[in-house]
């Protein structure tokens, strides 16, 4: 290896570092222009999104499939639909991120104003109502869960009391928090908890504890029924 080769290699490294530094400076300048300085890392964002998707879908999706049909073979077509919807959702998220980067936008409304121009107020309202709907779903599930947990230790609260307690003590402080980067650890813990619950369900499924004649079968209030019925509407 001669001196020219070393010089060429060093120059290539310097060019790569310079490009990386210019890209970082460009991103910082964009953040300064829109008045936005994000603190969340990519792993914390992945943990938060995964926790939200799994946490909200683990019961609602299975309940929706059961409402549609009691035929076990419907699982295959349902899985295909879920994967297709997941791919469309992923593409939409990537597209929004690219448009926000091109237009130097940090909110849905500013991105809409930079591209479509009209109707940005409607986008802002949808952006507000969508998480509000999510909060309503979460507080409903959590109130039922809290009521059941309290009854297990001989504490009897009404569902309305549990709903108000969860809203005021848990959800309201989280909604008022501006920086969610500190909650990424809890998101990871939430995802791990869902997988632990999934493993427990698989164990009970294969050992037949909830099957007819199993030791927990009589504890099921509403017995599952499997057949070949489908409800399209």
C-alpha cells in the first residue's frame, strides 16, 4: 500500500464524517426553524408505539374476530387482513414522516398547511379527538380491571368510582406531561408484560385448563362456543 492509497482512504473517511456532520447540522437547523427539539430516541419510540399497538389490540382485535365469526378457520383470513392493514399503516407513517421532513413541519396541522393549504382546522380537531378516543378506551378497560382487582381483596367500588379514580390519578397527570421520554422504560415493561401474559395463555391453552373438564372450566362465566357461523353485518 503506497502513500497515495492512504491519502485516498483518509480523504474518503473525512468526506463521510463531513457528510454525517452536515446532515446532523441540517437536522438541528430544521428543528430550530420549527421550534421543535425532540428528546425521544428511536428505541424509546419503537417501545412506545409497540406498547400502544399491542396493548390496545390484544383484546379488541380478538374480540372483533370473535364477533365476526365463531369458526376457528377464520383466523387465517383475519391474520391476512391484519398484516395488510399493518403494512398500510406502516407506509402511511413513513409517508407522513417524509412529508414533515420536506416541509419542515412538526405537527399534522402545519404539515397539512404546507401541502394542502385548506382544511387544517379539521386536521387539528381530528388530531385532538383521536387521542381522546384512545384515552376513553383505555380508561374504560382500566376501570373494569381496577374494579375486578379490588374485589379480589374484598374492596367493592362502583365502576364509576374506578373510572373517576383512574382518570384523575393516572391519566390526567400523563396527559399534562410535555416530555414522555422518561416513560420509555415503562413502555418496555408494558411490552414485556404482554408477552408474559401471552406465554401464560399459551400454557393454559395447551394444558387444557380451560377446556371442558379442565380445572378452570367451571370458573368461566361465559362459555366459548365454536361453530361455523359468520356475521358479515
